[in-house]
């Protein structure tokens, strides 16, 4: 039996407005498409990331966030660039 530290983790929910377009370049990061956006798993291999994703990835790593969801209904976060498309 696992304790809760093995089954509970932190996630960050961001608007797709933080993506440069609806079909962005992800580089070598692990991600998947969802019905209304994308989910990605932050990585320490930042050289493999496109420029738009680096600050979001770094914020996630710095704050022990294990998964990031981009969804059209999520909120924007002033720290990250917003794209008008």
C-alpha cells in the first residue's frame, strides 16, 4: 500500500492563450492532445524545448508541478506570454 505522496501530485492549469497557436511545436517534451487543448509533463531537458514553452516548463519544475494542462477554458497567468490568434 502506498502513502498519499505516491498518488497525489501538483498540476497547473493554463489557458491555451499561452500557446503560440492551436498546433504548437512541442520539441521532445512528452505531451498529449485533449478534447480542448493539451497536457504536457515538464522536463529537465530544456534544450529540447521550443522557446514558448521554456518559461512555463521552468516554472513547473521550480514549483514541483508534475503536469501542465492547456485548455481553452482555463485561466491566463500574467507571468507567461499570451498569444493573440
